[in-house]
């Protein structure tokens, strides 16, 4: 890439050196933004300082023209701004509004971790939550109450939501909308599909990675456990995985959400009966005490949006 000094030299070497120099200076100094800057800083500028800064002023005008013409600028996604730098005029390149907005959006999405969940949930928002069915309004209001509480008192413990209802009514979508809204305000959230996680955690036993997998969830600022109750229930999963995870969330006072096809009462019954045929109601009750401490039960109903227009 040819530098600005070479550009000027190229122009001047075409012939009529003094005439071209004067023309270049006149063109640069007639630029409206240059004139405005010089007028604003006239107390700090004399002709010698302006002459000494002509290459920077030329660069400024050229970069503006490149951007205006849709050509590739010297620094893509940045625009030039004139500044005073001690005894000469300099250029500061500042990020464009479009670049800053895109960067903010990237950072927001990085604050939401989806594990074995549809990637389009990162686009979920309160604005596109379907309210054609009035039965969904109460769940949305509860979700908004939660994010407002988190924003106003971020260091306090806030009870999450236990969203339950039939297939396809938008439980995961609403949870993701909460996560995305919180991300705009600097909170990080992990939303994971519980049945898939349980399958993976069983494989992790062989590699002695169970604690490592659990820790990543225990440390999440906001944790969302999706589709709890859809897993094949075993005593070990219930007591050593789910129980440990929820106990940690309680002791650390960390916000936790759940989505399920089961009500809390139905989930308790599911947890009481293991795939070995055992019935352990007390242990199931112990788990549900933690679930109830961490979350408020909210019913969602309506049509199945996965298969209807």
C-alpha cells in the first residue's frame, strides 16, 4: 500500500511542482471539514503549523473521499477524525457506528451459551414472542419481571422460572428471550438440553470428566435447564448429577431456570421412579425442594407452534 507522502510526491512529480503543490494545498484547505477544524482551533494554529500538517490533512480528505465513493479505505470499519496533537494536526481513526453495533451484537451473543440447543434461539426476543394466545401473557410478564429484577439488583438472588406445558408452546423460546435480553445488559447465561447432557455425562464417567462438566454449569451466572423430566431417570443421575448441580446453585444464590413438559408435581413423581424400578419418594422430594427454592412455577399453554403456521 502506497503511503500518503508517496501519493503527494506522485502528484507533484507530474510536473509544475509549485503549481501542483499549491493546487493540492488549496483543494485540501477548501474541504468543509478541514475549514471547520481550523476555524475551531484557530487560537492554536498558525500558518506554519498548518503547512507542517498538510500531509495529514491530505490523508484525511482522501480517506473521506474513499469512504464516500464506496472504495476500500485505509482502515475498514473506521473513519478519520482530525485532532490536535501538540504542535500539529493529526488524524484519529474511530470505529463506525455500524462496526460498533455489529461488535456489540457479537459480544451479546457470546454471553449466551447454547449447549445442544437450536442456534436460532440466539435470535429469540420478547418482541417476537407470540401473544396471539392470551394464555401466554402471564408467562411473558413473569419473564419481564425477572429481567427487570436482575437489572435493578444484580447482586441479589432472584428466583428463576419453572416454565412447564405441552410440546411446542414456546417454553425454550421464552427462556432464550430472557437470556438474550440479559446479555444486552452484560449478564452471561448457559442454556442446555438436559436429556442430551445426561447422555453425555454418562460417557464422561469413563474419562473421569463428570466434575469438569458439572463445574461449567455450576459456575454459570444464569443457568437454564431445558426439558428436564424427558431424561431416563436413574438414582445416580438424580442424586449425583442433578442433586449436586442444584445444591451448588442454591448455595451460590445463582439464578436458575427450568423448562419441562411436567408440572413440578409431575416432575417429582418422575424423579421418584428410577429406570431400575425403584420408588424413592424422599429423595425425589429433596430434589424438588431445591427446584422450588430456585424457581417459580409458571404454566404455559396454547397451540403447538412447531407444526402450525
